[in-house]
C-alpha cells in the first residue's frame, strides 16, 4: 500500500498534477500523456496515471491516429487498462472526431469532389471497419444532413438504397453524395462498389433524386466516381 501511495498523483508537486496544471497553466501546457492521464483518471499499483498513459501511447507508437483505431478489447490488452479506462479513451477520441466533423458540416455548398471529401473525411477517419455515409443536399448543393447508413466489417458493409431514398424524401433532399471508407487504404473501387453506384443512381432517378458522386476514402485521400466519369 505504501508503494501505491507513493505513486499517487495526489503526492506529486502541485504543478506536476495534470488536472491542476491544466487549471493553472492552461490545456496547452499539458503533454499528450498528461491529457490522457486526466481521461483515465488513475494509474495502478506500479504506475502513475501519467506513466500508464505513456505506456498506452508507446503501444500505439505515440501516434494518436493508431490509438483512435483501437477497440475496447485492444486497449484492455494493455496492463493496467480495464473496461472503464478503455471506454473513457475511446469516448474522448470520438468526441474529437465529431468536433472536426461538426466544423466540416458548416461548409455551405458542395461544388466539387474535394469539398465532399473534406466534409466526409472526419466521419470515417481512423475507423478500422467499413462504414457507409450519405451527404444529403438541397437543389443548390447545400448540406442538409450527413448520416451514417450502415457499418460493417473490415472488408465490407451492407448498403440499402431504399433506406437512403426514404431518408432523402423525409429531409426533402434532391442531391446526394454516397461515401464509404476503405480501411486498407486502397482506393480502387471493387466490382461491388461499381454495382452499388449504378443501381443506386438508377433507383434515385425514379424519385427525381440525383446521386452526384460516390466517394471512397482511404487514409488521407479519396477516389471520386464523378471525377472518373463512372457515375
């Protein structure tokens, strides 16, 4: 018990405690490990919260993008990380992802594939499985809503155009951009990707809804069906 007390953050100098340091010196003064220590809340018998946070970062090569891809199970393989700490880390990273996505959503108008990529990228960044998203727009190509319409595994996801068109009608959206990510980073569209795009465009036309593009997003780049004249 003496060893545990010695490693307690409460016994550190006031200026070295992450929470107090944030309060008195500002959030910018904290290292990534110190910020992570605040999230996990406590260390273990052998490590302080900051030392445990350094172990977490080391496990991810000190790359927050790698950390963001870890599952609860992955994080729980690290000694000293239980379910509660793992959930806390994943939740904090998801808040950061959504904050970036919220900023992107404020773009008034989509004029090209690059605009669509910049809006949609934060939603699928650092996700280790495939997800399908749709950009719902009005006739002037201003964003009405951005929605996740399906999530799947590492190599694929199920996409139902009927549900997307139902959503479009409810939102009174007339222009859509489809998007899904390739966790592998390979941007080349599969035969299934091409088939989904063709069938979706044909189905949408019956309702006077236009599918303007289908974006495939990899690590930091994208593939546009419209740019390649495939839609």
